[in-house]
């Protein structure tokens, strides 16, 4: 039995408004209820879904295709934003939800059901033994969107099937079909981020020393590494309670951010910096720029907020930074982490200042505004961003939850799972960053060595958080080798046992099988999430 196509009109449409739910038979170009029209345009490669309404607040549109999936098939989905160590192939679970897309595998066939990147809605799928359902969350925050007669393009639905290749390769091909316009770094991205040994406690002088150490580790690599300054440089920073803005200047430990960027360059590295744009307690900012549900955060549906953020981006570029990692925007908008979105991305009862756009449209506009302000010389690395909305608007993406410099179990759970299951998105959506190797002391090099080796030979960015002076002799040479490999990113890595485990240990690297041993001697150890 083959996976059936959904390249046709759906059989059933459900329209959920603030006050009603309409269950409609379909199989045609449009369905109507109240002042609402849901339209379908069938192209050779996709089904476009749109909706128009005059005054009715719209919440969800559900599409249902009645069909049968192969018995015994296994399925893999994506996550709303970062991965949290739980991506996996499983058999059919009818109440399981798949944000953005899912893959099915049976015998020699791998099929994909998804939406193209940057849709106008927050989309997730469900699959059961009688059909497939696509949910399109078109809310504005936690309230119905007010289109006021505008036609919203909710999503471009696509279907894919491939035989004669591995499920991993098919997954990559499907990601390429979902995103046909990625923006990729001009050179491979790699280097150091000081978070996993500094954890917010650092200074100008320490960053300069870190850059010197990193430059030594990078050796004669023609493509120089990035030295990324993480949280702790901004004027209002409090290591115990606050990691937000404003972002117009450094604090007493970071008195001159432009000078620091130049000193990093002088040490043979490229300067990078971390920001959290939406958390900003600057009392001089207008109250109407802020969320009513959380006055500490700025509302990106307000045009003046986007202009203000663009000023910050241009300032950072003007200081001389060549990479900017913007973080926390999904949490600051929706008030929860991806693993708490089960399945809806936010709770009811709130809305943006501008109620005429969907949450998805507002987020895409935020990402686009950041990219436009960055210009040609500032590389964008998203973190806690919605990858499906950011593809084509950011060069690289931190695609998993934090690894650790303290607890190996966190690195094992988050990092390896993220790399294995998000690797099909690499260079299809953006450059995939599975997060750092935290070299702070508590984690034995015997464990970190393997994570370093896999990242270094994965063809993806390798970032290390290496506290100077901890590694010695052969350990330094091993780290140098991995960084040199990542400076070129010519290697290929494929997880071989990803259908049997959430933490693959068997990998095909440059055509040769490599086995890793991820577990500690005492087995699985509890860690602070």
C-alpha cells in the first residue's frame, strides 16, 4: 500500500470563530459560512488555502482528507520552534500532533505532508487510520483575527513521495520543497559562544582572552571563527534576574562595544553578539508599545516597535559585529516554550495591538524587519525562533534547546536528538546549529569529545564554549581538528539508527559508519531542565 496524495480539495472543512464552529462538506473550490469564505486554488505543486471575512473574528480552519495510510507505517513530525529531545519516529498515534509537517515511512516509500515555509497561519497535522487533518491557527495571539474584508493566504499545502532512497535523504528533499528560497551564510559558520562556561558573568577583557584562545584553536583556518558574546554585556543586565534590554550600550564590564568588536577582529576572529529584542524594561519607551499581558515585553505588531528594533540592529552592525544571535522572541510573544505548546501555541484571552494580522504574519514581519536592517554584512542566527516562519529570513538557526557545560545528560538528550532529526533542514531552511560543546569542567572530555567529533564532521556549525586552560595536550589537538573541519563543512553525516532511538549512536560519516557511546557509566542521570 502506498501513501495517498492530498493534492486535491479536502473532503471536510471546519471553520472555528469566536462564537461558532461550522462543519462543511467540501470537495470544491470554496466553502462559505456567515461572512466567511474559505477558498482553494489547486496548482501543479501545491494547494493554496485562503480565507476572507468581513467582521467575524476567526480562530481556526481545519481541513480533513478522508484516506487510508499504510498499516504499519512509522511517522516523524517537527516541533513548533526548537527541538526538546523528543523528536522520534513512531507508529500511528491519532492524538499526536505534528507542527508544520510530518513524514511517513513504509517499506521503500517515504512521504511528506506539510506546508511551505512562512505561511499565514500556525499549522499542525494529525494522522489517524481514517484520514489526515490540517489545523491552521489563524488567531491573533489568543483571540480571533479581524480580517476586515482582507483575504489571508493561510498556507500552501504540499505533498511528496519518494522511493529508491533513504528516509533521511527523502526528508531533506521534502525540506527543500517546503523552502525554495533559503538565505545561507556566505562562508561556513563556526566558532565559540561564551555562554556555557560564563553563564552571563564575563567582561571585555575576558572576551578578548577568549578570542585569542579561539584563534589559537582555529589555527591556520582560512575561514576565521566567530567569537560570540552571549548574555551579560547589556547595560541593564542582572545575572540573577534580568537578561533584557535596552541594547544601545554596554555595561561597566563592557564599556565600549565597538572597541571590543575591533579587538576580537585583531585577535583573528569574527565578532558576534547575542540580543533579546522583545524584553525591554526601558521606562522611556511608550506604554502603547507593550503587551497588555506582559508590560516587560514589546509588541512586534506595533510598527514603531519594529522601527526601534531595526535601530538596534543597525547599531550592532555599525559597531562592527558580523553575527547577531537574536533569542527568546517566541517565548516573549506567546508566554510559553515549545514543549508547552500542546498543541496550541498560546492560551486564549489576549491579542496583539494590531488585531488585523495573524500571529504567524506578525512573526514573519518581525523576522523580515530584522533581516532588512541587518544589511549585507550582519549574519542572522535565530534562537527560540519559529524555524518554519524564519526560513528564508535568517541565515542560521539554533534548532534545539540548550545543551550544557555542567550536565552531560542535557547535552545528550537535547543536542544529539536535535542534530539527528533537524539535520534534514540543514541548508534547505538555513544552516542548522544544534548548539554548543560546553567545556567548563564538570563534563568529562571523554563524553564531550564525541559530541565535538560528531558536530565537527556533521557539515553543520560547530560552536564550542571552551573555558581556556581546561583542555590539555591531545585534547586541544582533537578540538583543533574538529574546528578546522567545521571551518570548511564539506563532511556529510547521516544518522543510521534514527528510526529505532531518539539518540542515534550509529552514524554514516563521509561514507563510513561511526559508532558513539553517549551514556555515562552509571546510565541515565537526572538533570535540571
